[in-house]
């Protein structure tokens, strides 16, 4: 029963003394993780990153030796870049704080959420008694949005000045999360600038865009298509494309000359005069024929 009490006294906040027996007055030396930081910025799924882990020997009387730190996650979401997940530290003085730096990577197929990195450690005290403990570190993993443009076209690639064409395309969310505040802008020197707000597009979904474009200047140039959007944290992204357009001088249609108005009175009078002349001529001819008969 006394032995059980001694062993219970040596178990302290998850730290277990292994293989050796000490007196009941002995306080278990405790190594703890006091914090961590990612020095390379946000972690996107598939990124490599550097993490600094802050640790402390909380013992006020015992120096620690042969410290072995092992890093890992349950389903290998976070793993070491160089293939080894173990870091060794020779010794740490009593109440000493120290840092450990390790290069890690996240799996590319991870969804956007926090993941747990486990830190398991073993160490010895002055008497070479062995202890072990563990801590957990949270690693927020972001999923970079993947938005693609397909079926981009103009209904007419040639228009007259002041004529119109229609620009259309499809926006496809190919990422692991939603995209937000999607906007499409169409700009160029040959056209009137126009834009539309698409809004949010959920994972695996698409949205169609249709914009009317008017030619305002004559020429052959590319017009600019710009798609802007944000991820869940409000970080901005942009896609730029171009499409060719020709704006032509309008062809003037030939205007038929108006025929002069016909005065029907004069026409009728003319016809009557002709008939009268013919009648008179016939009368004269008959008189002559009778005279010489």
C-alpha cells in the first residue's frame, strides 16, 4: 500500500515516472509546452511551414537530460518535411525556457479547419529517472480557393461603332471551400466598361455570367476580363483573361434618289393632245384621198 502511495505521488499532471522508485517527498520534474508560432505565415493545404515550439522546465530544483520530442498527427495531416519527426535536446536547466524549430508540411487534400499536432516527449532527471508527457498544438490549415473560367466567348467578335455584343462565361469553384464576393469586370478602350456582382459560389458549384458590351471606339484590340473574389478570411484573389474584339466603321447604305412627282393632269393633257393630233391627221388624209378619187 505504501509503494502504491509513492507511485501515485510521482504521477503529476500526466507525467509518469518509469522503472524507478523515489521517496514521497520527491516532486516530479515537469516539462511543458508554453506556446508555439508559425514563422512562415498562414498554412495552406499542401504548404510547407516552419514552426517554433516554446518549452519550459518547470522544476525549481531539477535539471532535465536526454530530452526526446516527437511530433505527429493522428492521420498524418501534419508531417515533418525531412522525414524525421523527432528532435533531441541534451539538457535543460531548472526553470529554463527553450525553443525547438521544426519544418513541417500539411497534406494537400485537407479541408479548411484547425488540425492538431501532437508533441510527445520523454526526459530524465538528475538521477536518470525517466518521465514522459505530451501536449497538443493547434495548426489552422487554410484551403486556397480554386476558381476557374470556362466557356468564355462573345456573341459577336465584330460589331459596328455603337453596336452591341454579349460577353458570357462560366465560373467554376474547383476548391475545397466556398469563394466569396465574386465580381466580373469587362474593360477596354473599344468598349464601355461594365461589371456584375456574382456573389458567393459554394464548393463544387458553378455560376454563369452574361454582360452586354457596346462598341465606343473603332479598332481591333483585346478587351480585359477580370474576376475578383475572396476566401473565407477575406483574402483577395484575382483572375485576368483577354478576348479579341473588332469595332468597325458603320457602312453607309445608299439612299435611292427620289423620282420626281408626276403631274397626272399634264400627262392626261399630253395624251389628249396626241390623240387630237392623230384624229386631225386622219381627217386631213381622208379629205385628200376624197379629192383625188
